[in-house]
């Protein structure tokens, strides 16, 4: 059997160069080629074989940067792409483990769209809290794979077949909910999303998570992120393939978040300004800001 051609796509914005170099070195061990999609104003140079830097000279957003990377990789004969951001780091042999699981499931007749690792906080080393679906029974294997509804983009492996069916990212989202939307579109096209809990990816999320109740937590993010979180959520309410259950939970969460901003968070005026603008643009479906 021909060895699979796997390309890494790393989206960066003003990255820590030391960490980026460390990440690239690891990805060169695990994949055939690495694309650095640079959303920073300043160019990045990596004069290393099997590494290509795409300097956009502006922030195109995560979605469009990933789309450009995907198009580039698959046009250069990649069988799979695997996505990363600048704050991610895979465990040793993570890519091989994902590929083995993908091919096992494919041979069992499952139509797999995306396979992803379990992500862990690079700060606390705790696994992220994510609802797991049905465990997948693989004969003669101790694989710890589950069907899930969504995965984060960092660490997710997408096949060329999935790309041909589902397409690229929804560029107009820019940053928030890009990964969730792609997962929902993948499931709408009758493809499965799998998480392998035996694979580990270390990942930093914002400035940390603030837990208010066991069921409600918020990311301590920069104020401008509230614009995209509100705008994109409202925009996605208009798509039939987005689950109704998520829409209802999102509406409730965003109402609660607005209260949290007013009562407890710093930089209240800025956060409220961005949230209100996001709400207005979401209803207007103004997605070019």
C-alpha cells in the first residue's frame, strides 16, 4: 500500500518564534510537508526543506488562512491535511495514530470525514471537557475512538475525499466557530467525525477558562473576540444544517455571557461595544468586517 502523503497547515499570528520552530521540527517528523499560513503584518522566513511559508501581510482570519492552506496542500497531492495553530503541540506519533485509526474505521465501512485527538491544556495539562458520543467497537483492537459532533480545528485530520465533498472553511467567519461550522457541514454530508482519546494534543485557549457553574464557562479572551462570537453565532442560526440543540444552547449562553460581562469582567465598555456591534452585524448578515 502506498504511504499516505500528509501535509500540516499551521496558522499563525505574531507567533512566539521559539515555540513555532519547536512545533515545525516536530511536524517534520510526523508529516511530509508543512505550510505556515502567516496572518501577521511582518513576514516570517523558514529556509528549511519541506517547509513553505505563505506570508499574507495582513490578518485574513483563521478560516481563510486554513482554506488557502488546504487548497495548496491538496493541489500538491496531499492525501490528508492536519491543522494546527501556533499554540498547539502534538504528542510523539500523534499523526500516525490518527492515520491508523482512520484506515481501520474506513476498512470497517465507516465514512470518516474528520478524525482528531483529545486536546489537553498546555497550562494545566488537564483534558478539555467534551461530550463523547458512541464508542466505536473495532475488532481485535483496544482503540479508544468515539463518534462526536464537533472537534477543535487544531490536530484534526481531514482527507482529500472529505475536502472534495465538504469544501474548505467558511471564510467569512474569520475566527470564531470556524471549526464547529466545518464539523456540522461534514456531518450534513453524511460523514462521521471521530475523536481518538488515545491521541494527545497540547493546546492553549485564550487566557484561560473562567468556570461559573459546571455547565457554564467562558473564555477570558480579548474584548474584540466578543464581536466575532456574537456575530458568527447569530449568522449561523440561519443555516439549516446547524443543529437546533446548539442554536438554543448558544442563545442561552450568549444571554448569560452578556450578563457576565456586565457584572464581573474587566474592560466592560469595550466588551459591550464589540458584543453589540457583533449582534447588529449578525442580524444584518454583515460578514465583511
